[in-house]
């Protein structure tokens, strides 16, 4: 079976996905949809530059209407690579058409939209995935093996970076801020490796980027979490770092468990055991490819066992970041699933 694939949103992430998909022998990219046809054309040119014209989706029909793409191109699966504020109606149209769907994170900007689309996806039975590619890393797989059966005491997710160039990213009503749009990968790994979050308390503010025009997001955030299994967690993030390449505090996930401490910095795993033994494992560069392979494989065969984050799971990760935003706004502890 050849899986016919369409894209809604043809920016940077879509180009990455296309470059992966053309490596799979059973995929044909048949449609590209964006509000800007120039962005569709630019995306194709980037794939051509990276892989050559013979592998790029040069024959894919380009659309500005999702409805027309679904009707005319009739793809089997659709990738949604849109800014957070654009999620909702697009996913509903795709799922209502019975198409498998892979959504770039985060899945929404508010819980009402996330839960509505979750209900539509679950009710339809279509194959779904969310773009948490870090779950598919060899270092994350190894960390999960090491932690199996151990009591986890503390987990910290750290993300310190510079402010992205995209104008919509600095607007709270469009991106949700750094925690929701970018640090969601760290929060997702906390859930994947440690378990579900029970409650959260947070403090956030705009301290360092007040001189940036049209900026309405917090540039610093600190949160404390309690997991359902009793573990304690903390989140630290800032988008006001002067130079992302020179951050002295290690970005990544750090876990203190019984007789082992693990650090995942997105490039390697370092595990230090109670006996002094140190294990180091470099990350495999094909993490994103494995996400796409798992999704396409599920569309082709119906076996969803290799998908590590479906839409429902993606909603759970979004809920943690959403609850953290509420905790900062309210100045009080927020229990997940209660009062919003």
C-alpha cells in the first residue's frame, strides 16, 4: 500500500517531515496546503536543495483551502504543521473526512479546543500522532529502561534560549508563550519518563524583554509539580538568554532516582550510578524519522503500537503546560483536571 500524504502548513517543521517521508518507500506526498502558495513553493525548494529534485515532492498539488485539498487530492493521512493559534477547525475537517492525522505540538492554545478535537479523534477511530519526536530517541528509550522499577524522587526540565524571530511567537494569544510552544518537549519527556502530573504551582513574569515591541509572553517561568506517583518536579524556562549556545545551566531533563541520576541534554544521556559507574549514550540523529515511520506504518497496517504519542496523549502534555499557566496567573496550586 502506498500512503498518500497531504500537508497543512508548509513551514519549517513541514519541510523536516517531508525530508523524512521521502525516505520511506511506501509514501507519496500528494498535496501541500498553506494560506500562502509561495510558502508551499519555498518548502518544495528547500527539500530539493537538501535531497535533490528526484526525491522532492515536486508533483504535489498545492492548495490554499483545506476543504479543496481533502476533496481533490484525497490523501490517506495529513500532517498539520501550524502555529498554536491556528489549531482547531483544521483538525476537525481532516478527522471528519476520515483521514489519519499527525499534529505538530502543541495541540491547541486552550483546553476547550484540545478536548473538543480529542473527542472528535477518539470518536472517529482515525490513526493519530503528535510530533513529540524526542520520545523516539535512543537515549530516551535507554532512560526509560534504567528507570523501570526504580523510585523517582526528583525531575527537572530546563530550557533556556533566545527569543525566536517569528512575530507570532512573542504574542501570548498566538503562541501560548515559551512554556506551551517550545518547552512542551521537556514537559512531555517528564510525563513519558516519570508519570502523570497531579498538581502544579508556578510563578512567571516578563522581566528582561520589556523593550521588545509587541511582546506579551512571560520571559521567565518557574514551577513546582507533584506527580501522581509522589515524585517532585520543577520546570525552569526563559526565552531571554543572550546567547543560546553558551548556557551554563544544562538544558534538558534531569532525574534523581533510587541509586541513579540521569541527565538527558537532547544530544546524549549521562547516567551516574550509586557504585560510581557512569554510562554515556549519544543520541541517534534519526529520532524524527522514527516518529514518521511509526505514524505511516500505523496508517498502512493499522498497528498503532509503535506510535508513542497519539492525539489523546498530546492533550495530556498540553494540559500540564496549560495548568502551569493558570497556576502562575492565579498565584495558587492548580490540580490537573479541576476548575478549568
